[in-house]
């Protein structure tokens, strides 16, 4: 199924390996439609997780920012979704939750309703570099890059564990500053072990006077480069580290022959981040999450989730640094999706 138009890193067994290395009780299921020649013509990986609220759930796919069922037609998708509902009943799960991007139109008319909407921002890399540069917002991007260049920050790609440690420190500081939990370091170590050797993950660092001040983790597959995690030191705000590291990563992607740079998933409510990503002249696309629950009262989880997210924001913002990572680990263990 690697040649499927909807395939991405999270579609394959490598994502199962990553998840099970983090959470031993996650169980992977692979639903498939088999053709006349015994070949797989459509597939849907799902993961049984135990999270709150709601107990056991079937998720496609946990911790993924980008995912799609591998179906070519709505008929194939409906067959997979019907099998997913039967699996939900068999496993005693409360719901089936599926992230979607390229397949989102095919969910129309199914029993799966949209639970939440995220957005992604795509930058096609088909234009010349000067033309691409001119498409960026003058004040929001170009002036900041030019100002930073006067200080000669150093951009590099690294894969050793020490570099991932430096990145993680910046990532965790940034997430705490935003009142958000940080994925455990074991997630990034697993990414390094599984995807870096296959040239499907890239860690970029931006340094000033030999000190890392920003880090960006990017997944790459079939010409698509997708930003997955960013961290930067606010003490170097005058260098606009997040702007500079994205620009350098984009140029690296072009040099590697990429066709599109994806700025990653953003909540539709995050106005500041949406503005930042729009400044790059990107194309905005929807990333909906679809859900099926036989108990329609399951919708209680939506307002409850909003309240929990508000409480969590305050907790992570105010937590002492010594407790922040522990609380983050607990959060991702309880609310993994």
C-alpha cells in the first residue's frame, strides 16, 4: 500500500512499532480489503487505546498529525468503516476516531460525524526560490530573516542523540511557555531510531554562538516534508529563530527534491499560529477528525474536553519545571489520541 495516493508514514507498521515502544498496552489492528488476486487493495490501521474520557477507543492513528484510510473510493471506505464499527463492538470500545486529510470528502454520507477541525498549511515548492521568497509576507517573514542574517546564525541537520536532547530541551520549554504538554522524549528517540536511518525524519538545529536556539523535526515521504515539532529559545527572540529555521528547512526540502512543505497541524482556534503560517503564502487545507459512537451521548466529551483543555493549560503554564515533564507524560498516557 506504499504506492497508495493517501499513504503517509503513519499508515504503516513503522508507526505501530513507534507506538508500541512507548505504550506497551496499545494494540494494533489492520483492517483490509483483499482483491481477487489475494492482494490488499484498501486498508485502515486502527489502534486500541485506553484513554480518558471514554475508556477504550479505536484511533486512527494516535500521536499522528497526518493520517488517512487507504481507500480509493467511497465504497471501499464504507467497507472499512463498517468493519471498524464491528471491531469497536467486539473490543468493547466507546468509539472509533479517524483523522483525515485527502480522504475527507469520502466521509460525506457515512455514519461518521465530524468531531473537531484542524487546519494545515501547504507550501508548494514548484516555483523558483526568488519567486517563492517574494510570496512571503514582507514584515512577518522576509524582514525578520534579513535581520537575523546579520547575526550569522548557524543552521545544521543532526541525528545523534545529543542533538535530539538539545532539541527536546527547546521543544519542552516552548510547549510549557504555551501551556501545552510535551510529548515524552521517548517519542523523539523512537523517531530517531526508526525514521532517521530511512531518511524519513530530519532534525534541524539553529545555533547562535554555538548554542542551539531552535530545533525543528520534519517528516518526509513521497516528496512531502511535514513539520512535526518546533522548539525555540525566547531569549533569542530578536533573531526570530522560528522564522529562520523554517526558511532554512524549506530550502533544504527544495534541495532534496520535495514538492510540498507542510507547516503541520494547527487548531482552528489558534489565531496567532494561523497568522504565522499564512504569512508564508501557504494554501490552507482542512484536517477534520471523524468519530463514530453508537451512544450519541458520547458527545458529552466535546464540552468536557474543552473544560479539561482549559484546566490543563493553566496547570502546564504554572507547573514548576521539575514537575512539568512528569505531568506531560501522565497527560499523554491518559489522553493519548
